[in-house]
C-alpha cells in the first residue's frame, strides 16, 4: 500500500491514532521501530537540529533534503510540518510536487503569515493570514498533487492568536470547503478544554487533528471520546535527546575521558544497525564476497563455583544474575557488541541451565574431575581467531574492543593495578606498565604465583590466532590437564610470543560471596 493511502486511512479510521515527531532519518527510524503507524516531520525539531530558529530560517529546499533521508529510511507514512507553505500559493505548489517525488504522504500548513512564528515561542507576533489567501493555498496544493491520496491538512491558529472560538470555527469551515483533507486545531492552553469544545462544535465534518504539547497531562481517553482522528507528539524525541547529550558532554569534559559513560550510551553496533549496516554486509557477501576469517569466542563456564555456597546449588556461577542478568549473558552481549557472533560456551556443572540464544554450547561431561584445559580442548577452533574468556568475567567495553584491535597472533590482557586473585594468574612480563601507548612490545615471560615478582594480574582473557593457535593445539596434545595459565607458560616455552595488553582496572570476576555486591555495582554503573 502506498504511504499516502496509509496516512489517509489513519485519518479516516474510527480509532484515535498517534504520530510521533522525527527530525532526521535516525529519529524517524527510531519512531518507526517503536511502533508508530506514521511520523510527524516537525518543523520546530528540524530547525533545532539545523541549529536555527523555527522562523523559516532553514529554506524549504534544505528541509526537503532532510525529508528525503527520512522517507528513504522508513516504510511508514510521514506527515510534513510545512509551516506556512514557505511563501505564497506558488511556493506551496512546488513544495507539494517535491514532497510527492520523495514519497512523503502529506503536508500540514498553518494559516499565519510568512515567515512563520512558532506558536509557543517568546514572540507575541501571531499574525494570521487572510482566509481568502489561505484558501487559495489549499486549492493550489490540492490542484498540484498527482497522487489523489496525498493529504493536505489545514492548521488553524486562531486560538493561538487569541482570535477566539468563533473565528477558529469560521476558518476551519472555509478551509474544509477549499478542499483540506483534515483540520488541525491548535491551542497553547494547559488544559484541553478549548480543543474539546472545538471538536464538539465541529461535529466531525472532516477528520480533526490535535497537538497536545501543552495539555499533555490530559488522559488520551478524553481525546478518544472527543472524536479526534490523530494526536501528534510533536517534539518529544528532540527534547529527550537534548538532556542526554548535555549530560554526556559535561561528563566527558569533566572526566577528560569516556570510560565512565561508554557502557551507558548506545554501542556502535546499535548505530550501525539503525544505519542498515547488516544489509550492506549481506550485499557485500553477494556482490563482493571475501573469505575473511572471523573470531570465535570460547567462554569457559564448566565449574560450579563452590565458594559461592548455596547460590550455585542449581546453576554454575557463570549463570548467576548480576544486576538482573546472568554473567554469561552479559559476556555474550559484549562479544556481539564488538562484532563477534561466533560464540561457543563450554558448560559442565548443571549444563542444562546454560540457555543462551544463538550460542553453541558444548558440555564437558567430566567437569568434576578435569580442569580448564579439558574444557578448552572441546571448544578451541583450528583456524581463524580464538578469544578465550573466563565465564565469570565482567569488563568494560573498551577492554574487549582493544584486545581485538591489537595486531599480533597472541595477546593476553594484564591489569597492572590488581593485586588480588588466584595464585597462578599473575603475569611476569618483559617490562612493567609505564602507561605508554607506544613503545617496544611487551610480552609475557611466565605466569607466576603472587609471592613472586610480577607486573600484574592476567584477567582471564587471551586471544590466539594464526601460528599461535596452531601452537596451542600442538601443546594441548601433550600438556597435562591444568589451567589456562599452564597453557600460556607452555606456549612461551615453545617459543610463542604472547603480547601483553596492560589495563588499569575496569573489570572484575566473581569468585566469592563478597564479590557479588561489587559485581552488581559494577554492572549498574
């Protein structure tokens, strides 16, 4: 069905329908995904995102360019806030043709002089156009449309200008007679009494539209009973975005970094999704295929975690809920956020409780009598890149992102600040952490116990690929069962250079009951 036809059906529906404001393609996509059947392309919001006033300071051609992106990004109809039509009847005729060419479903024009003045702005200048002039615009718009379902809505500003109810009804009747498909009655009162009284006297002569920006506290059931066809939430996506951006800007400036807010803002994967990046990836596979090898995340989650006592009677510790979500689920989401979609979990204790959508689960049936290397042998891939991760690990997005971007076949993440942990998870490195971004590569010399000289704690995150992955398979054939630290030592002894990526906090694991409170605070931060 054409977008114009769908908008016309919404106007003529016996049910009250709701439109949400959008001001660019991204906000239009968000409104569509939220389930709104149509979108209001707000003149105020588009002006604001251009950084100019809502007084026709943005030209109609600039607005049409923005509308074209909005239309291309969505499938639902868009009703355009056309202000006063950007001039006289002739300007409006050209605007209608341009909107139709870009598959916009309709335009709403208001009966004020050009350039327009925002109805809720600081200016008291609310000068109405003459009825004859505005009726001429409506006729010109209807005569210019090629699609018979294209919608022209006449916005009555008489109540805004203080001209009274009688004048508002007189104008609305004239506009309806001139061919308007619907009437938008506007009010800046904080109660809906004016528009409800207008609707009562209007008596459903044609569809009636309202914009409850000022009388937003009125229950929508009141609008239904009053017989309105459409209610438009006209500027709320724009207004919601402003405090979020202001807060983020202040925090970044104050903290001189973004680590603290990174997990509180949309990930780049969500931006890419809204941009349609997956469609491009599919097209690349069709038209420009490349054999590139991806990363397989191997999450080790076979152990019970007896130190957590009764909490792990019916599930492994990796499935404990932290801030309302299992630890493993958080790891899976973090992997996907970084573009890793190949994920393999090694379960063991209470393996049937490890339920994760789109994740391969292999079971170490001998988990009670074996260790980490036995689990790893079941899941380690033979090609590509393997990301080996402890299943009880929580970390900030930057930790995983950085270890994926570091060049080389083998990378271990070491925290130079942490002084507590299992005895065999400490790394003795070729050089201490000097907080330098550039310099000679630092490598692991040996995994050691905590009472020996070391440069930090290995956090349970290791990436292997190419020759290092091949070496790991060779070593695993002869290495007795043990920990991943034993594997690292065996690789080093076999001549594999494992590069160190130093971090400074921003992670934790869950081993004891006292870790749970810290983990919950970490996840919620």
